[in-house]
């Protein structure tokens, strides 16, 4: 995964670069560097974002909102 792909993966899970930096207790410039055209995020960061994407997909697939109650209460 290169920098732009990492940036797109963050966007796909609804996170900003600053969100990832805060969650991982990193300086925001580090994540910004990884997301640049020439950037290369470390493998642990790539795997973390991939895991979050899988969790989001599972949640969307298996967790449905409760049905609306059509009867008046």
C-alpha cells in the first residue's frame, strides 16, 4: 500500500489523517508524510487500517437497524 492508497483507505473508513494520528498517538506530520505521493506507511499501520475496513464491512453486513414501529404507541 502506497501513500495515496493509505489515504483512500482512511477515507473509506471515515477517518481523517488526524484521527489516525490521535488514535495511534502519533504526530500528525508522520501520518501526513505516509499519505503523500511518495509516502509509504509502515506495515503495522497498513494492517491496522485494513482491519478497521474489514470490521466496518462486517458491521454493515451483519448489524441492521431495528425495524420502524408502524403502530402508534
